[in-house]
C-alpha cells in the first residue's frame, strides 16, 4: 500500500455541497436581525459556518490537486475498511434522524454517541461515560439554560 491520496477531491466536494445545503436555508432565516433588535439574525451562525465549511472544502480540493491524482476506488485493505466504517456511520446517522423524528431527541443522541463510539473502537467504559456526559451537558446547556426545544 503506497502513500496515495484517497479521494480528497470527492470529500472536498461533499463539504461544499453540505455548505450550500445549509447556506441557502440560512438566507431564508435572515442574516440580519429585525430592525428593533440589534445583532445578527437567526440565519447568521448557520451562514458563517457554511461559508467556513465551503472554504475548507475548496482548500481540500486545491490541496488534492496540488499533490496529484487520487485513487478513488482502490481495492487496498485500508480503503475497504474505511468504506465499511463510512457506510456504518451513515446508517447510524439515518437511524438518529428517524429516532429523533419518531421518538425523542435525547434518546436519539444517546444512541448516536453509543453507536459512533462503538464504530470507532472505543472501550465500553469510555463509551458510557462519554455518552452520559454529552447528553447531560447538551440537555443542561440547551434546554435548561437556553430554553431550546429539539422537536422536529
């Protein structure tokens, strides 16, 4: 297995696609707040994040082009194992969205953390502690402090 670039160009375009997918709705929310309220509008933060995401996507593409060609569909063991992980993580995220939509956000988040940590080989002790802390902090900050509701 050589030192090959492994589909960085595709990853860069995925970053740009995701950035555009979030940028367009952020414009509809409004970048600037209402005249009576000073400060940015509800679409400001998603727009800024989208711009940075697109920038880093372009950076990945330019870096990949400078380094040479890429082996997009290689058959070495590393690429096959990475494909399995990507497919598993994608399935986990789809399950997260479905559980959030039909059950509860915090249950979906806990299962998402548990599954991601399992996918990346974390120990059971780390997995449980991380999941509990993450969900408690998420609930404390967003629900208790900021009064944000996670309903779809």
